[in-house]
C-alpha cells in the first residue's frame, strides 16, 4: 500500500520582551534557578496578572507579516492540567478567541532534485505563558523545579496539516524561524528554548482524504532532530498499521541518542484541559489605530524583498530565497551590490551561495561575523570583472582574505599581489602556452578540427593548468580558436 504523510506544526516562539507576559520579572536566560520568579509567577494567594503590552505588539507584528486577521477582541483562558513545573495548576493561554487568526507562509524546498515553493496556511497564533522547567541532573536521584521560565511570553503558531514530508516541514520551520527573527519578535535561539517545534504526524492511504490518527512529537529544538524524528515516526506508524495494529493518539518525545520517538503520555483533547475564560484578565481589545501604528513601523518583509531582488537584479527565485534566509545575509548582499553595481548582482549571489556559505558553515560563523566584509568581497568581484584575476584564482583570493581577517578594504588587492595571482594577459606569454598545449595534445586538436567542438574544453583546461590558473579565460579561448582555425 502507498502511504501519504500528513504533517502540521505548532511552534512556540519566545517573545523578545524584557519581562514576563503577566508580571515584571526578567526573562534573561541563564539566571540561577528560581531567582526570576515573582509572587505572580509563583501564583501566591491574592496576586493578579497584568498583560504585557509589548507581547501583544509582537503578536500583532507577526500577524501582519503573514497577512492574518488581527482579532479586535481576544480572550485569555485557563488551560487546566497538573504538572510539577506549573505553579498555578493551570496555564494562561488563548483557546476559542486567539489574537491572530489565519495567515499563510511561503517557503522553498527541494523535492526529487528540483527546487519548489509551497504556501502553508496558518490556523492561528495565540499568546500564552510558558511553564517552568524540571531539572533531572545533579540532584541525587531527585527532580528539581526551576520556575524562572514560568510566565515567559510565548506566541504559539499553529499551521494547517498541509505538509507532506519531513523536508517540507523542516523548510516551513526554517522559514518561520527566519521570519520571527527578521521581525524582531524572537531571538530564535533554539539552544535556549526560544524557538521550539511540536510536530503532529499521521499517515493515510494515498488517495484518501480522511486524516489518520496523529501523534505529536514535543519540544524539538533543532531542525536536524525534527527531520530525524518525523522520518522515524512515519516509519513507525506505517509498520504498525501494516502489521495489523492501530496508531494511538499520543504525545511522544524524540530520543536523539537512540534515534527513536517514545511515548510520553496519551494525547489529551481540548475538553481534557477544561478551558474557561480567565476571570482575572479582561478581554484583550486591539484597535484599528493600534494595528495601523505597528504596520507603519514594519520592516521590508522577506517576501517583498525577494520580489524586489527578482525585479531589480534579475535573480532567480532560488537565489532570492537564499539571500533572504536572514536579514543579515540580505543586508550583506545589498552592501556588496552597492559597491559592485547591479550588473554584478548575480555574481555576488553566486559567491554568497557558494564559497561564502560553505566557509561560514565549515567555520560555524554567522554572516554578520564574517571576517570578509561586504566591501572586501565586492572589490574581489570587481577584480574578476575587470580581468585582473580569473574565477579560479578568486577562490584562492577569498581564502586568503578569510585567513587574513583584515580591516583593510583593499585586502583583495593585497592578497592578489602576495600570491601573484594577476591574470596573464600578455599576448606573447599566452601564445607560448597555447602553442605548447596544441603540440602536446594532437588528438584533441584533431577531434576539434574534425567537428567535435567540445574537444576545445580539454585544451582550455590544459592551458589553464599550464598557466596555473592565471590565464585570462576569454583571451585564452579566443587565441585557441584562432590557432585551431589556422
């Protein structure tokens, strides 16, 4: 039987406020346990929550970015469940009336070797408080409770179950991560729990429309873990059904050491939480004027920037998606193009997607911290364009600039001179190289003259090798053709 995978995501985004959602306590990461929990966070008798205006504004900002409806009135509810790190015995969240309704997110991914784009609809995004944290290490077999996180403001973003593979789900999560960081509503630090992913996975026979029984994999804090967890869970569910069993709705955890999901608890439904409006919090009212003020302060969004890159620079969709993968990457690209001119935009994009990206990944460095500044890369690209160096030599120049970690805007010229990489354009020197290559490669010469035009590529390669990559490729090719025609 052929199976179709159905995936929906719930992302918990920690908002970049200075204090908690209903108290003035700090949300700074790394404080000593239980030093950032106020009487409100501890749910001591007689305390009352007060809404953090900054959290609401960040939710509105996100809603505008995904073209969602901002609810003029939304309601906070009590989600009742009992867990050691939940001091109230309930979580203040939103249920029937969320602050953000609908919306959509477009992202790119590769399928069967082809680049594709997809738009996933969002169900909602609602504000809520985080719980505390259970600590199991270094407590002599006991569990400690740290309530520093209790009350931390979260925006939970829920997608429709419209993704059909782990690759799609990861691409969606990465695009969402990019967007919330771009907007400044979240710092995106997954190691610190600022961006967490819950993945709902089910399978169904291909051609059917009824959803299968889903399992939720909780608190995935890396894109690699997400991909591995989905792949495992899909296999587990298919094997279970094909062996005659049934998938039970449950919450599961990913064990990165054993590379498997394991059951955490039977999955609850909404009625199990006994939601009811929180009597301590009035309805949240958002005026059109408030939304308009926030909209006026919105930055250029990734989608709009991608369209501009395509229109202004003639870049393909793939290039534009890569260059808007972060605000810092987009700013770096535009800084390079500002120095080189629009005619070199595609070359700049190629370098950023190629050598720059691979070096950043290898060295685990963000583009904002690259030792090769945008103006330095721009000068190197200019030297390729004016024929000072070949594209092959430019790779050596870039590596030299990276190692130099210099603030000198002319470091490209310094490296070119130090490594003697200036392209050979002297006609006499080029002619000698070509004559030697033609004499040593009689078979390729014969094939070219017999009509096999591709044979010239081997001759060009040999000539470039003889010149140690320093020959001007255009002049070299022209001279070769002239000699072969003679």
